[in-house]
C-alpha cells in the first residue's frame, strides 16, 4: 500500500563552516511507524517555488523545532523584540504557506514546540518574547544545565479534550525546551493543557479533522506515558483517513 506523504520542513545549522538542513530522527522514525512517508522540505533559496509540487502529494504536515518566529508575523510587543533570539524568516514563510494550504484542505497538522507557536500565530494569536522573563514565574520552561533532557514540570489536562482522551489522566509531567510561548491563544483554538503558571502547553482546533499544537515533546518521552505514543497514532490515523478522501471540499482557513 502506498504511504501517504507527510511534509516536514527542515531546520538549518552550520557544520564545518557550511550550512546543513536536518530533521530530528525521532520525528522521522515515528512518521515511519505510523505508516506515513516523511518528505523533508529544505529551507533553501528557491524552495518556495517548489511548494505547489510538494503540496500536490501532501496528506499531512508536521511542524517541529527551530528558531524564534519573526515578531513581524504577529501583533508583537516590545518584549518580543527585546528577548528575540535567532530567527529564520524563510522557514517561517515556507511553513506558513504549507499550514494555510493544509487548513484549506483539512489536512492533519501536528505542531510541536516551535510548531505549536507557529500554528498559534497563523490563527491570530501572540507569543511571549521570553516566557521566563515576562511571566516572572518560578516554574522553569527550560533547564539548560546537565539535566536538560531529564527536566520535567507538571501540566493540568483539561477534560473533554483530545489530550484527555489520549492520556487518560488529569495531569502529567512534561519536558520543556523553549523560551517563547503562547501569550494569547489564537481564534477558535481551544486549550488542552495548562502549566502551573498559566502557560498554555497544548491546544487544538475543534473545527478541523486534526490540528494539534503541543509545547512539549511527546516523542522524547515515549517510555513515560502511553499517551505520548497515542498522540502520534492519532496523527497517523487522521492522515490515513484523509487519504481515503483525496478530493475534499476546501475549507476557509483560520
């Protein structure tokens, strides 16, 4: 059986004074596990002209980590400029065009970490320039020390949401690797999990087949909660259901 294509935009870094584009192996492995075909969209000059061809085969979209989102993309405040770190405008542009296409055609979208922030921006939401510094919270949202990967903090899961169904518990402990975060949730998005300091850690769009934003990384905690795998299973199931209906009526985007 032919696997449905899931697009994921790469992230740029430099190695030995040359740029390389990459996607984390966890993401690619999990797309294979849910019987999808991961296709990487490079963030290079000229990639925008190739997007129509990528979109032809796209049956799902995965948005993952990367640099800060350009404040000009949303209703930003002075703090967004004051705490701004490295950005990549071309990545913003490519992902935004892919998201809008996916929303018009009701294609499943999973946004993780920066991906959730980008989704929120597209829906008209805003971001904190730096969660820690602006909220003056005692809760750490990133631990850059030696326990970087082991750090966890609690979140409360809202009942009646997809997250509550996947995890089957009222709260869980999640990893955290971010300095930006949701300030105001976008239009028609519904919160699914909230941190102790009030930060929205997960949300969804109930109007669409599958539009999910997670600030945490379930792919890095697969052994800790069965719900972490169920997130990916649900994404895969939505992609395969969508593949059966190859010519849906277009939807109005957020």
